[in-house]
C-alpha cells in the first residue's frame, strides 16, 4: 500500500546508500595511509640500521625527511579519521530519520487497514441489522 511517506523514505534510502559509498571510499583511503605509514616505518628502520653500520655519507637529512613524511602521514590519518567519524554520524542520522519515516509509514498502513476493516465491519453490521429488521416485520403465523 502506498503511503505519503514513500517519497521521503526513498530519498533517505538514497542518502544512506551514498553515505555507505563515501564511507567505504574513506576507509579505503585510511587503509592506504596506514599501508604507507607501515612501509615508511619499515624503510626508516632499515635506513637507520644501514646508517649505523656504514659510516659513509651522513643519512641524517634523509632520515629527517622520512620522519617528516611519517609525521605528515600521521596528520593525514588523523584528518581522515575525523572525516570518517563525521560521515558515520551523518549516516547514523540519516538512518535514524529513515527508521522514523518507516515507522510513520507503517502506522499509516495500520491505520488505513483498520479503517478498511472498520468499514467492512460496519457494512456487515448494517446487513445483519437489515436482515433482523426484515425478520421482525414479518407477520408471525
């Protein structure tokens, strides 16, 4: 049964689906940042170990640059986490709205079903009352 809430439910459902896509994309970006962080940390450890063994050209500038990159990746990850939290909150709000609208649609359907059932019952009561009235008007023999 169609309800006046169907259009609003479709809009909210689309919002939720778009939010899921954006959240999944953000999670993918977070995973990439974490992979870069892990690779950079491993490379930094390798270079530090190599610099400790080989006393050739100074690796301080290179290691400082890599530490700076690691710091930059940490800032990117923190920002991505904040964005993800914001996206999840928005998705939860949209889902809450959807559920409220869905509840209203269910209540509307229940009310309409009850009205139809009451109408049918009234009709049956009228038919029964008419039959009883006819029987009571008949002369008794």
